[in-house]
C-alpha cells in the first residue's frame, strides 16, 4: 500500500498534470539527484585528498550544487514536500540563476593553460559577480523578475558564446597555435553540447521559440565532461606529487651521502653531531678536514632558504670545502677560499658559516665565522658558558670580503657547541624564541653527560619548548666537542 500522503500528492498531481508531465517531473528529479550526488562527491574528494587539494573540485561542486538545487526548486512534486510559500521558491530560483555562472567561470579559469584566456575568464567571473549582485539586490528592491530574467537570458547566452569562441579561437586560430591537453578536448565537446541546450532554454525564456525545456540533458553531458576534467586533474596532481616525493627521497639520500657518516676519532677529543632537516632536503651543512690524529678542521654552514635550492648550494659548499684542505690550519683563509668559490654562483641566497680548527698539541682552538651565530664555550673549571664571535660577511655575496680568526685556549673538561640558527630560533606557541641564553644555561648544567647524550638532550629541550604540535621552522644542526 502506498503512503497516504504520497497517494494524496499523486492524486493531486494527476488532477493537475498529464501522465507525460509527471514523467518529466520524475526525470527532472532524477537528474537533480544525480547532479547533487556528483557535486557532493567532488567536494568530498577535495577535503579528503589533503595532499593534492585542487580548488577546481570546489568550483565544480558548487556549480553542480546550485544547478541541482535550482532544478529541484522547479519541480512541483519536490515543492509539495515543504510548507513554504511559492514566492520562496521563486527567489531561490532567481538567486541560483544569478550566481550559477560565477563558479562555472572560476572553474574554467583554473583548467585553461593560456594566460590571456585565463584573464578573460577571470574577467567574465568578475562581470558575473557584478550581475549577480545587481540581480539579487534588484529583486530585493522590487524590480520585475520578468525583466531581470530577460537580462539574465542575454547574459547567459553572451557568457557561453564568449567562453566557447575564446576557447575555439585559442585552439585553432591563435598564432602560435596553443597546445591543448587531451582532457580539455573532452571539456570543449561537453561545453558545446551544453551550449546548444542552453541556447534552446534561453530562447524559450525569451519566447522566441516554444516547446519543453530539456536543458538538464545538456547539463548532464556538461557535468560528465567537467567531472572527467576535475578527476583527471586531481589524479594527475596525485601522480605528480608521488613523483615529486620520490625525487625528494632520492635527493635526501644523495644529500645524506654528502654529510659525514661518522665523526673523526682523535685522542683527547670526544665529539657528537646532530643534523635535523626541516624538510626532505635542507640547507644546513657540516664537514671535517682531518689533518692528522692531533689536528682537525670543522665547518658548520647554513644556506638561506630551505628545500632543493638550499641543498644544491650546500652540495657546492662541500666541493669547495674539500679544496681548502691545504689551509685547514688557517680559518680565515678557509672562509676566504669558500667565499671566492661561491661568489657569482647564485643571486638570491647566501651562506653563513663557522670554521673551527682544533689543535690538541697546543690545547687551543682557532675560530672564524661568516655572519654565523657565535660559538659557545663552556668551561668546566668556571662552570660558565660564554659566547665567542669572530664574524665577517656572509659567503657568496662579496668577493673581497675579509675574514679574521681568533685563538682560544682550552682546558680539560671544556665543551664547545657549534650550531646553526635553527636551534635557538625555534619558537613556542607564544612566538617566543628558545634563544642563546637557554642554550648557555643548558651547557652550564649538563657538564657530566657525554656529547651524544648532551646533543640529544638539547634537541629534546628545544622540542619540549616548542610544544608537541609546533612545526619545525628551520633546519637544525649542532656539533658538541668535549676536550
């Protein structure tokens, strides 16, 4: 037995409409439900594919949603489900009519490659936004919807005519001829079919011709073509991201191989190194020049920026540093050689660096730096840490930049910390930096643990300070030396 309410509706509908008209009602509703399902699927795909979010999915979803809602609002059977006045549905239809071309134009602007065509479509989007505002406000202030509807019919015809003519012109008559991806051919075909149905519907609206409005058939074809384009772009972006991730993983492996795999072993010196990149590849770098079992050169450097460009410059730095072996005992000369090797190689990046030469025969250090954070030296005897700064200009920008060095005496039990600025510039949720003062405090209270434990402890202290949900904002490198 059918539901009494449904039976009443069907009886009322039978009194008002022919059986053929009822079939059209159900056809319209089925088409609307199909379109709304596609719209929800597109929006869900946008939100669930977090790594490859494509805004075209949102434009596509909004466009389909508006059309599906308008199609439903036209149907007597759907309206009877709600106790709302007829004027409500009239205004719903009009608001959707005014705004529906806006997400359509934005969608088209995202899928075209040609920049002039994209600007044209963005211009159409702006014009459609102005028309939507005019139409909605005009209706609110009592302008005749019949007259506004005529303006809308002309606007829709003009919009599709300009969009399709521009696409065809850029494809076949532009010089040089624009190369169009295969999925755009599908879109153009679907647009042309829809355009024919839109022309028919708007000519009906202008009462130039008579007949039944079958615009939804063309729109279904159009939605199918748009869905193909949106899905193609989304999965193409997914494949592109996978490919990029593979390349970054290879780059990470290559960069890891350029860093020292172990720290040198010298009698009277214990050392630990830690390297924590912010991303797959980084601009931090450290390396050693092993002279003999009593002398060692140590370089710590930081390339401005992050990612692949910074990592490539760090690789250049490794090659340049290997060429300074003959001058390992002279920090100022090492930095001068590195600066000359890097100058002129890049414009938008520079390198800060610190070079330390360890002389265990004389129980001394020789230190020089290029715009790098100061070395921290903790004296076991004084139980106090101090900064040592001997800075010149950054590497890679000024060919004649001068560098000087300073000699530092050391005693048994002293500890030295070399690091990049990512360590002390780490921020907490209040945007407060960890700072050099906290590094010094940690140095002064952690004399009794070995270098490796100290390095891990300092990084843990920085992570605790930043908070569990804070993203690392810079690469971090540190070297701990115990004498």
